């Protein structure tokens, strides 16, 4: 797979018969996926061309940094549990910026996950023979993160509380792992996009987790529900985190709710985090 100088996707991308969202209005399928970044050559011939162009002692990443234009000749993949679920194909005026960001993500070994919002357009065959959907990404909504960096960003908000950094890190890891594994998804339905965005924009969730940790509660469940009230021309969903006291099952749960609008390719949060007790 490659992108021509005018940023048109070449013929190795198979157009889909309909990349619409299934709502009957012909709108493209919006996706907000999270996963691990990787690369694929697509064919043995393309792999051999890279092998012949690279010095024997040079890694692929070093070669791409010296020859950034070659990034468009690779298939950039997004994987869950080492299984590719999407190919990321930057196109348009922002293509070079997007490729630069992908290279930076690949180079940073501390990155655990990335988010890729965009629309689905066709499919591509990987070197293994697997065919995966193509995401045309929206670079403004692409982010990377790691748990340690997230904990460090939240800790200043916890000044004066009895929440330790180790305790907060453990609970944030639990929250993210629940989304990564128990709730892993392709990020195509509104509920999935809201859930995935809550992991990307995990600062709100982390504040809720830290507040619950301060009252000796731990995460019990995560749910996503259609918001009963929403502003015009929006598609709002409530992400609810329920926490319980593992030492006292007679104590009421604490529920935290934040609202996410997924009507656009890049979701946004609405309002403040709300919380209440629930038996």
C-alpha cells in the first residue's frame, strides 16, 4: 500500500461496497478505535524492496526517520492482542503530519496504546493474508498514552488527600485494563466510541478513580447508556463507573458519571463529572 504524491490511495486499497454506518443515510462509518500501533509490508515484494534499500545494520524505524517519505509505502496497523483490526491510511492535506505522528508513536517505547478516530473506507490485505478495514484517520484526535504518565498528570489534583501514587496507579491500571480486555471492541458503535474515548480522555475517569480510592472503594463495573437529555444535533452517552468497598459489602456503592458526545468523528465530553451513592 502506498499513497501517491497527490495523496490518493493506490489500487492496493479495495474500496468497500458501502462504508456507511448502517443508518440508511449513506453517511460514512465513524470509528474511534484504540489499540497498539504496528506496521506491515503487505506483500513479500514490498518487504524485499525495503530489505534491499536498508543498510544491513539499520532498523526499519531508523530507515523511516532518515527517509520519512517511505512511511507511506508501509501499511500502518492498529492491533488488539497482537491481532490487526484496522489499517491506518492517512490521506489529504494532513497526510504527512499524520505519518510523522505515527513514526513518533512507533519510536516511543513507553507508549502503551494509541487512539485513532476516523472513517472506514475500504479494506486492505496484509502480508499474512488477513483483510482488515481501512481507517482514514483524523489526526487532531490521535493520542498516545501510558499509565505512568497519566498517573503523574492526575497526582497534583490529589494534593491533601490520603491517596498514594501506588494505589492510584493500581486502580487506573485496573480501569484501563478492563476497557482494553473485558470491554475490548472495534470502536464502531456509539457506545463503543464513548467507552474508548473515556480511556483516551482518562483524566476525568482518573479523578473519579482517585476520589473513590480516597474513600477506600475500588472499581466494580463500567457501563455506557444513552443520555436521557442531550443538546440538539448531538449523540450523547453517559459513561458510568461504579465503585464498591471490598471490606464492607453493607456500604453503598459510589457511582460517577460523565457524558460524551459521539456525533462527530472526534468525541467530546459534556459537563462535569457527577457522583452519587447507590445501594
